[in-house]
């Protein structure tokens, strides 16, 4: 996919051209998908005309090779079926490959910057652009994705756009806004728009400003959630006015502010492994809401509710900003958030509700810190005969903290010196030698410069 990205970037670089040179007047683009035995062929045709009478046979359009995907071929042809005066030539490009990994997204190039040379070796450039997106399915299948979210690769190569956020600028932007209690919701929207323009915020910075503002100004209504659910307000207006709400109001508020500020935002309802979730049991109804936001050409998942803090069982809200729930790695996000509409999973292959229940609930920081996989990857209780081993693969070594608790009459008793981590070049084996029959809670943390980050937990049952 990196090679594909580099290729596409080379095609879309915007360069100026001299009026004295012949250039290509763009008119349209069409695409199609063919199945050739075990191969898939993606083709797109760019229609237009040259500003001067140039022999197409002498025009050079480079060919490219995309690693693991096949050859990218382009050629300039006469268009015998003239649909209008402008459409006199066409550039035909194809990508042929076996596409063994289904779910590749092929983003057709923006026609601006399409490099071809005339017989004198002069580089010429189209004037306009158009783009379409499609997904390779099984051989012979084509799924149009013009209005669909784009898959973001694998868990390993995902990069969150939050790395492009200028944090000092966001801090200044937030200080530039009035207090929530001092202005109406509509006035706050307007002030955010002025702030966005003043600090020249990008798409991802605009989304993050809203995310941070909500996390700092709205809290979860923990008291009514636990003590009096009938008093819960699910509206975005209630959340803004009262400074508290539930997931629905958090997500609706983000959607409202985001769209006003020019972002493409989706409101998503689905299943989550939150406070109401019963481990190992398939939920009968959805219980959570979150968002997706489009940054560039791709959608990213975020959960302002979980990013703002959490509730204690006594109804107290524990405020704690977690950037890991902003533009999260979808392969980690899906372990705690499952939308019934599979297009918003943003992973390939997609998973079922049963698979969601069965998989280990891993924190989003797991992938952010460079961990790649864990075995066993199983939620619920794991039976063992005394010795339990888990393996984590990683990109770079990170110190781990291991907390094992014995469950005695409902109370947790810490057990020391019976769990250890054995690091190898690409993986670490964690082993616990349980000494007493019964149930255990095993928590695994990452230790980053003395700061603990929770990764995941196992429920163990030592039986005879």
C-alpha cells in the first residue's frame, strides 16, 4: 500500500504549465473492473483533448509497477467515438494483479499532475481533476465506494492523523473560545468557526479542537446513569446547556459542531464493551454512540465520550482526556466498538457480533505503543491447569507491569512473584505459575517512563 500511495502522490502533484506548451483539457473519467481468470483488472479512462494537434502515437505515458499488485499501464489513444468537441482523446490506465489480500482500496488518481510527454519531451499537465474509489472484492465482484468510508490498511501500518496536530496551536485556539456558560450553542459554533479561521486549522486540527473542547467542557452524567436513569438527557442541547450528558449527546454534539465547521462527520450507533456490557453474552440491543470524521480521503473513528473520562460505580465522573480515542486504530477500536453497519468497522475482513463478543478487549493504546498481536486472543474465562502463558508480538520492546489477583470470596488478593515476562526479538512470553486452585484476574500494563498504560486483562480459572 505504501508503494501505491507513493505512486498516487506522484500522479497528483500540482504543477504549473506554460500556455505556450500543448496541454490536456480534462473532460471526465470512467472506471471499470474485470475478472480475468484468477486476476482482477482495474481500468480507468481519462477523457479530454490536447490543446494542439499532437500525434498520440508519439505521446509517452509512463508505466509503473506496484509491488504485490501488478503493473500500472497507461497509454494515450484517439477517441473515435467523439461525444462532444472536447472529448477527442483518452488516456487508458489499468492495474492488473491477483489481489490475494481482498479489501485493497484503489484511489484513482486526481488527473491534475498526470505526467505524459509530447514528441519534443515537454511535460504537459491537465487542468482539472475528478476521482472515484472502488474496492476489490472476490473475482468478478465490484463494489462502488464513492460515498463509502475508505479502509485504512492493516493494524501494523495505521498512522493516526493526530500526529499532524499542532498541539500548542490547539491550546491557544481553545483559550480563544468563550466559556460554555457565557454563550449559546449557536454562538459557540460561530466562535469556533472564527477560531478555526484565525489559527488556520486543518481538518484534523478542527476535529481535534472540537474533541478537546467537549472533553474539557462536557462530562458524562454518571449520577443519573447509576442512580436515576429516567432523568438522563440524550440530546445535544441538554449536554451543551447542562455540561453533562450521555454517549448519544456527546456524539450528536460532535456531529453538530463538526458539520458546522465544514467537516464530514458520521453519527454511529452500535455495541460497546462499556459499563452495561456483560462479558461473553451477546447483547440484544445497541448500547453506545460514537463518530467517524473524514480527514483527507479517509474516515477515522473517534469516541468523545470515552475520551473525556469514565464513571465510578458511586456516580462520580472521573475526568481524564484520552487522545487514544481520537482517530483510533480501527483494529483496536473494533474490540470495544462494533457498528451493525459493517462499512463503519473500517477493517478487513469485517467481524460478526459473535466474534466481537469472543475477542479480547484490548485498549486502543495497545496498537499505538507498537504491539501487534496477542495469544490467546480470547475474552471470557480461560481454564488452566496451573501454568498460563500469553504471547505478545511487538515492533519495539516496552516494559510491562504484570498484576495477578486471586479472587477470594469476591475480593481481590494480589499475588507476587509468580508471573514473569521473557522478551525475545519480536515477541514476549508472559508466564504465570498459579499455586492455588481458583479464579484469577490478570492485568497487563505497559510502563512508559514510569507512566502505566493499561493494555488488557485475562480472567483465569485454575482447575484440578
